[in-house]
């Protein structure tokens, strides 16, 4: 299991990775965890990532499915955590800490 702590403005986002199961939480909502299915999506953000979904009525469902399929292709939790940190960094999230297998969290050096 890997836990990530990311900062976006004054809010903190928690990401927990167990195998290919990825849960997201936000400190603004008491850190209640949800799968990718329960997250809000910006249509413009999805279109930026997947331009072919611009005129698709099921853009959100297809974007979620693509995320899940991408995660399933990854070899391990380490690769998934790197993918999530790099992807969210492009959207203004700053990785702060990483915790692996219940050990003490370590600060992430941001370059």
C-alpha cells in the first residue's frame, strides 16, 4: 500500500493505492475516500487529456474507464504512484509526502 499527500492551493489531497485500487480523499471533506468514479471532472480537463471525447455525451464515463485501464496495465503500486503524481503535478498539485507499506511518511523533493 502506498499513500500520497498532495497540496492544491490550501487544500490537501490524499491518494491511497492498494494494488490497482486507487482511492482519493480531500481534507476539505474530512478526508472521506472515494474511487475515481466518485470524483468531479472538468470537461475541459478531460478534453485536454482526451481530445477525441470533445463531442461525446459519455465523456466522463469513458475518461474514467481509460484511467482504470491505464492503471491496470501498470506493473506495481510504485509505477501507479509515479503516474498519479506526475499527472496531478500538471494540474497544479504539489506532491508533499509518500508513505509506503505503513512506514513513516517521507517528504517528496519537488524540482
